[in-house]
C-alpha cells in the first residue's frame, strides 16, 4: 500500500523488503502506520510479499525503516 523503501535479494531467491519510510516532505499514504518488513520468495510461480512479524518488546510504533541489508554467514 505505502510502497517499498528498499529491497535486498539473497542468492537463494528470498527478498527482504522494507516499507513505511516517513520523512519530512515525503508524502505518506499511511502516516499513523508503523514501518514493516516483508519477505518474498522469488522462486515461486506467483511470488507475493508476506509481512514478517516483529518480536515482542520491539518499539514498533516508532519503526521507520530506511534501507535494508542482509548478512550471509
């Protein structure tokens, strides 16, 4: 709904997508909604973004993701 801010695709085809960036002067379609992280499996015939649950205790109300990166060990 509010668009993607960034995407990082792993070699196995899993894509992590950050969404919900709020920045002064940038139009927000959902100003009261916290940011989100989505997962998309690009190996599927019809891939779709699925919202990932964020752990309890995390300050979700102020989550404002700007970018995303992954580390593969």
